[in-house]
């Protein structure tokens, strides 16, 4: 599923019209009908529906949606919230069709009249503004949005809620707060931006007949369970433990032994053939009972933190940083790892240790993966956390290209970026993962799939979805989002991989 900016969506429309002969009003008819069909998931014929239509394509879609639903027996009252002269082009075509079909348009004259109509409504549908919104809402739309947001009716937005920018933005805004949003053709970037995401509510995408093979690639996609099933490596019947990667976990400490333990066990549960743990010698007795399948590399340590550097020969992948601590020796250890020729994943404390050596990353011939959350990414880039949250796509792409790395920016919508700027978004998981140790488990899964996959980007994307999918499955029948632990997720991987294997047959 592609993700588009406003400009990319305009380009898709242009290509469709110029390359296929589908006219703008035909495309609007298709979009409106597709949305009307999807709306039936949320509305009933006995409900009173108020649809608010503006100018432009969003308003034009509103005329098609209203006509389609009225023809099918739904109780729809269409309110035009802009002056007549604002409605032009394809939207004007469909307004004429709406009127000639025998239906009435209620023109907005005062907020009092609209408030009276809203008081009788069970459902309010927002088709006021589309992807072209710039800056703060003006009157009367700002007042209309304020009144509607206070109403207890079910609120449904078309394409995106009025007032929400389609793209990344640092600007504050007031917007229609939807319970559901029916997105046309492809989700817009703001669906995945923290500031905008709550306004969408639950969202779904409708297909409107665009010529998929002709459309420019947005280089941004939502990665789904179906994508995982399509790309997850299949084990050969004659494979052995050396066929699926020998990995090394570097990290942990006397006071934080659990991090590398969970990472290593998650890696083994995710198919890694062999795992070794390089950690402080005194931490090994507390880790070994938890993960009997791993071998250990005992490292020198001071005050419980690693000071020694392991030999790196013979490994197919390394993950480092979990529970390592932040000290001078950790920085030296990270440089030792970066200077190796083994594929490397850096997480947690390792990200702080690697910051001074970012320039060295671009000279590596084997992949480097960084897995920060927004706070860690802010530290790496020298930007503020609000900047990261407002511009996650562009800043991730800029960083990945500049340093030649794969970047996994973790969050409710995790953005996976390749060194060439290709981006994937994982939206699986739930708040049960908001616990210490969840990131350690993810790192183990990612390392295992990196070692088993021909494509690093596919391996990382699949690992993120598998991590989130496991949390979803566990909280659907066995746990709640309150009690779920990172160790539960490790054990839950068994069912996730079984589900994926059975579903792909």
C-alpha cells in the first residue's frame, strides 16, 4: 500500500487523466461511489446523516457520496459550507447532477442554522477540505469544525479530516476530529505523523480505479502481514544451523543482564541458527539459565559494565548496545564494531556510543542498521524531539542517505528507511509494547531476519511487523495491553511464525 504526499496525489490524478483518458469528473464519480460503499460499514438507513461539502475535489466527492446514498434510501442532508462561486470544475459538474437528480442543497448561512441541523444528526460526514489545506482554518470552517467536534454524532472524514495537512508539518492546527476516516486511493503522509494521527480515528483505504502500473512510485509503503507472507524466507528441507546465520549479541551488564538475554532469545525464536552473547563475565550466570541455547563470550568489565572487545570473526551479523551503558569504553567498543566487516545493528546505549563515529558508517561495505526511538534519534541528529515527531519521514530519509545506513525509527508508526531513501511503515502492534524490553526483543528479531533475508529492507520490515503482530495476537486472547511483558512477546513468536507459515501455504 503506497503512501503519498499531497503533490504525489496530484501527480497520480494528472497521470490518470492524461494517460488513460479517464476524465476528472469520471474519477470523482468513481471515488464518491467507492467511499459510499465503504461508508455502509459505519452507517444505517434509519440514521440521520448530515454531510458537509466544501469546494474542490473533496466537496465534489461529497456531492457524489450524497447522491449515491440518497439513491439507496439513506437519510442524507447535504450542507454546502462555501459560497456557490467557490464550486467549480469537476465539483460543479457533480453539484449539477445532484440537483438535477431531484435533491436539495442546504447552503450555509449561519452557524445557528447548521447547529440546529446537527442537533438532529446521528452521523456527520466531513467533505469540506481535502489535501490542499494550507495553514490554519479560516471562518466559517474553523467555527463549523469547533461546533461539530462538540457534537456526539459519529464523525466520518473523507480522505482526511478537514484542517489536517496531508504532509509533515510543524504548524499547530485545529481540525475535524473523526471517529473514522475513509482514505481515497492511498494514505497520506500525515496519517503516520504523531500530531495528525489522532484526528483520523480508525482509517481504511478505498480503491478508485487509478492505473496502478502507470503511477509514479512514491517510494513509501505500508508494510503489511501480506507483504511478510510474500517475502519471509522459506526454510529448505536440507538446511542446517549454519544456514540461517550465526549471530552475536554485544551488550548487557551486571545490573542490566536481561536486555541481551531477551534479544538473543528473540533472535533464536525468529530463526537464527546460532547465537552468542558477548557480555560482562559476571553477568553470564544470571543470563545462562534463561537462554540455554546460546553460547557466551566473557568480556572484561569495570563496575559491572563491559570494557573488553570481542573477536568478531565468524559471525554473519552483530547486534549491539542493549544494556551496555553509556561510558567511554562503550564508545571504543562501538568503534571496534563499526570498523568490522560484519553486518551490524545498533540499538539503545549503542546509539549513544556510536554518535561520535557516524562519519565512519558511510565507509562500511556491509549494512549498518540503527534502531532509535524519537528521543534517541533526536540525540543522533542534534534536533529536538518535536522536530523528529513532526518530520519523521523527511528526517529519516535525510539521515539514512547521508550516513549510508538503514534506519528503523520506532513508534506507533515505525518508519524503516533504506540508504537509498526507500521507506516502509509498520503500523502493527499496540500499547502493550510500551514496556521496558520491547525494543530489545525487536532487535533480536531484526538481527535474525537480517541474517536470513536476501533483502535487508525486507528483513527489517518483516521483523517490525512480526514484533507488532505478536503483541496483537497475545492481547487478543491471552494477555491485556496492561500486563503484556517483553518476555511474553519472545514466547509469543512461536504462534506468530506458525500463523504466518500456515497462512502462506
